[in-house]
C-alpha cells in the first residue's frame, strides 16, 4: 500500500470515528463518510464497498497489533505479572483496549459494537488456532476443541465489556477472577447441553429422534429443515442404489447432520437477517462440533460423516476440510445435495423460497462444482418425475409431530 492509499484510508477512518461520536451507527451513510473525509466517491469505492466494510477494516487495523504472532510472555506492559499464558493474553488485550479507551468506547456502542466484537472474535479465533496448532496453548477441561474456543472467546468479550463499564480501572486480580467466572458459567452451560445430547446418544437408536428433538426445541426452523433433508437424502440414496436398510440408515444420519448447531449461540442461529462474515465463520463450526459430538455413536453408521462433510464441495472449495471429488465420503455428498435443495425451497426471514425454475437451474449449475455429477443428475431426474416435490413435502411435514415421528 503506497502513501496515497494510506492517507486516504486514514482520512476515512478518522472521519468515520468522528461520525460515530456524533450519531448512531445506523444513521451514518456512505455519503456522510465521504463528505467528512473530504474525498470523492470514486476514491472511496476504490478502497471500501460499504460503511460496514469501513468499520470491519478499521477493526482489523486496530486489532492487528494486539494479535501479533510475536506476542511474548514478557509483553505484559506491567499490567500483570501472571505467568499463566491465558491470563497473559487477557491482560495483553485489555492493555491495548485501555490504551485507546475513548476510541474503542465509541466503536463499542450499538450496531457498530456488534460488528466490532464479531471482528474481534474472528481475529482472536485465528490467533488461538495458531496457538493450538503450535502447542503453545491447550484446551482445558472436557469440551471439544471448537466448542472450547467458542466459550473462551465469548468469555474474553464479556470480560472486556465488563472492564469498560468499570472505566478500565479494576485491578488485574479482579479482572482475571471475572474472566474465570465467565469461563465457568459458559463452560457449565455448554457442558450441560452436550451432556444431555450425549446421554441421548447412549440410549441407542431411539436417541436419534431424541437428539433431533433437542435441536428442534432449540430452533424449530433448523429442526424442520433436518427432517426434510433426511427425507430428500433417503429418496436420493434409494435412487442411487442403496438397499432399504442403507436408506433407513442415511435417513437417520441426515436427520442429525446439523446437530452441531446445538452449540451455536441463539443470537446467531436465530438471527433474523443475513449473517456477517464473522458470524458465518462461527456458524461453520457446527460441522466439526457435530462430528465430535457424534464420534462415539455407533448405532447409525457414517453418522459423523454426514455432520462433518455436508458442506464440502465437489470442486474442493467447501469446508471444513476442503475435500474434493470422491474423497468426500458418500454420505456427505448425498446430504449436500439434499441440504442445498431444502435451503433454496424454504422461506427465510430475509427472503422467500426460490421458484422451482431457479432451484433447478442452481442444481444444474452445481453439477461437478458443488455437487457430485452423478448424484446431481439423479436428483434432477427425481425432481423432473415429481418424485421429489417440495410443496408436497412441506405439506406432509406440516401435519406431523416432528418430536415423535422419525419416519
């Protein structure tokens, strides 16, 4: 980035922070930012897309030095003498937030605060992953790794918010005590949800419905989606050549493909509009969380594969592993088609269901890129023959008690 670009970005950031101090984030427009920064529209759009992108990049710039990979144990800024690496990271972060207290306080407010903390969580997650991969940091307790990271980040954020409400003046010992309290509370809540889910797994085949019920009760829309995906997956698997026994098995596996969402915060899972990029990154962890949760469940074959691989793409651009082609387990490839089809044919809060012409076009376009070509062709033939009909499927499930019926 040359000096002119740096100067432009600084002008925009300074203008944006000034506006945040004067009015609500929701009331700020791109026009306001352009006028306050005294730059042209073309110049602005050469660097940013929206006001949200201004805030996101400002947050990234503010946090870059906090999450420096060269962070050392000595770099505690005399804020704490703790040798515990977790408390060291906490005091390091709080020191930098305190350093620019007025600046950060403005950004914490209202709608901009949501984006600010989401960006913080995304960058912190990347830092923690590096720490875990290098062995410099280890998971405490019995929570699966991804869930522990989620709990850890949310506890940091709650501690930072609390610290700011106390004017950044609380003693380090009290701050660390508050953080530990947040960790214990969040861990206990998450452990309890996992304990109940695992308890249902131990009950055997009947627990498939019980686990689906637990997710249904947490979020009805997700629960209904899982039942429809199970139905479509069974239809596709049977047409592909599965025996009746194998078809019954994948139906149960598909019913639990989103079970990892039981660990996703309600504020994200039930958000009434589109997720931010940071929230989407957190949502993506439902695949690994679900697979970890189902790892010891042997009553349904390949069940963890459905949870882990249903967002992989045939071209290798999916997640969480980035597998491609036949390297993606068959259960993952089948459920991926059914999952995407139901997502397109269901109403969302922020959009209505796509019409069938659009849906068919998307499925066709996904052949060999998003979906297994063979499965794609079979699924399209099932739609063409009327064997798969979303309107009838929605009507059928509307009159069923989904907490009692697995068939």
